[in-house]
């Protein structure tokens, strides 16, 4: 039972301290005791805690939206605040459908996504996601979505291919799928710029997303980027797609937006999509009781001030390199570490039974479960998962520490995750 938080550490009821090496699930980017965010929340709750958006907007919601748009990718002009990542993805999928109704293309309803992706646990988001084990129990309830291969160079790039050539080959699967389904029927392609929970900080190769953007534009398909986990500075820029030189039509954010202080997310849309709705039916046919909640918005605005104005995002690349250096020092030649990957303070370690063949461990061994238990025993929170390769085979560890992590804490994180891996293997 967690009872207190201090900087990068959580403290349980017995007084044991845990270094939060994964920010929970890549949430706690500011750690657990940020004075600026706490002060903003206290001030807001003294003024206004709730006003339903069917009747009012609020100053915190407008300020949050303005700050997001000020720092958003080119063309992104409107914000729809919600209460979390799954809600943001649901909103994006529904807005994409309504957009095509408004512009006179009702035949467009098909969604393409990628295998080994994760977009949330509500039914629409789960259907879009490619996480096999999360989908399995609910398969009869899920809408039809179509999935192509992820951009997974560690396993799928051929020895005779450059990274760029592999990226083009992987991206061209999207065009082949659009043509198979019929371009006039496809509504959207949704992808995480850097895949998080399901594949362990799987970053694209250079040129992959530029080709994806070209394909979507050619066929009139909306590009939805899911930055719920990888956005808000986690990879070294406020929006992860900035590093790939593209802008989406719709983008979803959450987790780091509230930094764990409040439950909040947002769906951001281009001006073109907004104008189509405004000039058509006049309203997005969607809504939740707590979307644009004033207290949540005030906290998220304070988080953005810390991330952008106080330069915490600007410091992520250097800290990410320090983390990679520490991990490589301890695990770079480890017999059972196949890949250390990711961007910024969003890093994955893929575990293998054999480095030469890249063969995974037997899934029945549940190595990732053992790693988590051994890490907790050593006072480290990390985010291991299984099914990395295909939903069943493969184990990885996701690391996503707070942006305030110190060099000493980086070294501690690397030591403890190494010890946890070795203990789990033993």
C-alpha cells in the first residue's frame, strides 16, 4: 500500500522506499511531490471544482487548451479535454467518423492500426489496438479493425537492408492494406509514434512516419497519432511526432499531461476537421460528464508550465542518454539482453534466451512477471510485460522514470533492474 511520495520515490505502509523507474505506467513525469502543481490544484479548488461543459467553459480549460495549441504540431488547432487515454482515443475515432459524414464521404469507416500496439482498454480503443492478449477475452464485442506489421527493426529489418529501406518497406504495408480494403472505404490509420506498453519503447526508423504521412495524404485517410504514453516530453520533445518531422490530423495525449496528479487526457484535432464540423452539423456528437474538468485542467496547465516553461522537457534527451549509458554499461553484453531501445526517458529492454538467434524465452516461464517481483523486492518500480513479439512470445521491460531523476538515481535504477533481471533468470 502506497502512503506517500517524495520526488522519484514512493513509500509504502511499512516505510519501504521504491524508486519509480517507470513513472507507474509512464505517468509520473514530475515525480510525486511537485510543489507548483500541488499549489495550482489547491488554488483552483478554492475557486471552482466543477462546471458541466453543457453549460460553461472555464478559465483553466481555456488556458490549458491555449498552451497545448501554442506547442502543438503544425495544423493542430483545437483541443477536446477528457479524463484519460482511452477516452481520448475513443474521441479521436468518433471524430474521424463524423468528419467523413460531414464532408460527404459516409462510406469511409474502416480503421487500420498496427499489430503490437496498444490504444486503450475501452472497446473502441481495444479494437484498434493490436495487443493480442488484452483483446482475446473481448473479441466478440470488438468492432472490425485491420492491422499491419509494426516498425520493429530489431526483429524485422533484414541484414541486407538499411534502416531507411526497411522503414519504407514497413510503411508500404499501409498502402497495400488501403488498396486491399478500397481507399474510398478507409477512414483512419492510428499508430503510436513510439510503441509503449505492448512492445517496450519501440521507436521508428528514420523516414518511416514521413512515408506513412504521404500514404495517408495520397488516399485521403486521416492520420491519428496516439501519444498517450510517449507524448508530453517523454521522448525528448513535447509531442513525440516532432522528431519524425510530421504532423497528424488527430493526436491523443494523457498520462504525462496530468503527471499523475489528476486523471486527464485530451484529443487534439486539426483546423480542417474542426471547420468541417462547424460548417456542417455544428457540433461533435460526443461527450463525458467530466471532460474539461476545471480542477484537472488547472493541474494539467501547471504540469505544462513545468514541462515547457521550466525546461524539464528540454532536459530529457541528455538524461535519456545518461540512462542508456548506464544500462549499456551493465547490460550491453548481457547474455539475455537482446535490445536496449527507445528515445529520451522512454526506454525498453528486450530479453532473449539466445542473443545470436534472438530466440525468446518460453512464455510459460513468465519471465516478465518474475522480473517485476524481483524489482519490487529491491525497491524498484519498472514495467515488464510479455508477448512482445506476437502477443504470446517475448519479454521486455519498459523504463520511464520522472524527468527530475538525478544521475545518482539513474545509476541506482540501472543497478536494480540488472539485479532484478539476474535474479529472475536464476
